[in-house]
C-alpha cells in the first residue's frame, strides 16, 4: 500500500493518506483500540499506539502526532490499517459499509 505523506506543525506531525479510500468506522476503532483519550471529533479516533499519539480518519488517513520518522510511520500505518480494516472481512473492527 502506498501513501501520500503530509507534514504538519513544522514537520512534527505526519499524516499518511492511503492511495485509495479505506472506509473506517472511527467509533468502533476508538473503542476497540482502547483509547485513553476523551472522544473528540465524531469523525476521528485518537488513541495511543506503541507510545505514539495516533488519529485515524474515516477515509483511512492516519495522523502521527509528534512523530516525524516517515519510513517508520509508513510501516506503522500498514500495521494499524491491517488491525482495523480488511475489505474481505466484515468482522474487522474498522469495516464500514460504503454508502452511495
């Protein structure tokens, strides 16, 4: 999977956006990833993952806060997305039915 990478906050944060939209149910991700953060915006899920503050958005984009190692971020994004989404398995926590 390939990502478009955007640097934010003077390069302190990275947002990785998958090359194709990956529908993610942020409410379920927030609960399943055992977030210790207060539920913020309805359209995102923020949680701590291996000591890194992660925010997942409904189209599959992932923000790494205060983390600017691009190769590691790409590796971690693949791991996170594999935990929360599998287009062939509706039981994965991040699966959300496409609505037209």
